[in-house]
């Protein structure tokens, strides 16, 4: 899953980026409003973390503009002050959630997971696909009680396919949602990762869960 951070406080933005990358998310960062607006409108983010007080274009203006432009990506607003007016106008402008600084990183993670589930048919943090169990809070994957050890990127791919299970996902969209804007989209890296997770999840089992849809992409399905 790919997350855009729009935050001019560089140290905070970098801490959030580092933490999210360690969790396996692909992260883009904008340190000012103009760049944030551009990335929010042009990159396929799954979540936007948007600070309100920004130099240039402020967060509330960005939010209104992207909603007007039809961008429906879930937005978590960040604010330094816990005022009711800010919350009301943020939520009225199309924000999905709200965090007051300072906040605990674990709380941000929980809210991100909740928002990612909102647009998915998956509604809890523990998901079963056949005999495969994906625990999205603990980042653990098991098949028939056997723990499967995955790298952060392998896990991210499994999680993305789980949240979009029963849907055919093409290589371009998988790449876009697993890597940030610095990554070259022409690469066949997705095939490499699909092979790796297949070896770990499907090998040795009669029932395959990761399917290749010829000419279209891949799908996680029971
Ligand atoms: Ca700020």
C-alpha cells in the first residue's frame, strides 16, 4: 500500500516515512503544499496523511481541491491544535480521519489500517483466505498453523492482494501501489515477488491461492 505524507515539518515527515517504510508501505513525501497537491492529484496513493498548517497551499485547501477534482483517496488530517472548529471543517471538507500532534505512531498505524479496510471487502485486521490467515495488525501470515516468514515487501504484496482479494490486479497497478514515485515502473519486479510469495504460501499445497490470470495479472482467491 502506498502512502503520501504532506508535512512541512521535515523531521516529523521523515520519522513517519521511516516508520511506515519499516512496516512495508511505499511512501512519497511532500514538504510543501504545492508539491503535496500535485502528488495527491497525480500519484495513485492509497492513503494521504495531510498536515493542515503548510506554507503556500494549506492542507484544508489541498483537501477541498482534490475532493473537487474527484480524488477519493482516504485522508488523515494532522493538526497541531486540538480545536473543534478544525475538526469540523476538516471532516466537512472530506477528511476521513483526524490526528492531533503529538500522536503515537501506533495510533497512526491503526488508523491507516482501518481506512485501508474501509474500501475493501475485508473488515477486520485478521483475514482468512481458505486456510491462509493474514493478521494485518501483527503482520503475520500463517497457513494451516504454520508461520510464513516474509520480507517487508513480500508482506506488503500479500496484504495488498488480500485487501483486493478476488480482483485481478495487473502488474502496473501492483507496482504503483507497492513502490513510490522514485521507482521505475517498467521493471518485472512484481513477477519476482509473486514467485517468492508463491513459493512460501502455495508450494506444497494442493489448493493454490495465488492465481495468474493470463494477459491480465494476478489474483488472490480461495
Ligand atoms: Ca505544518
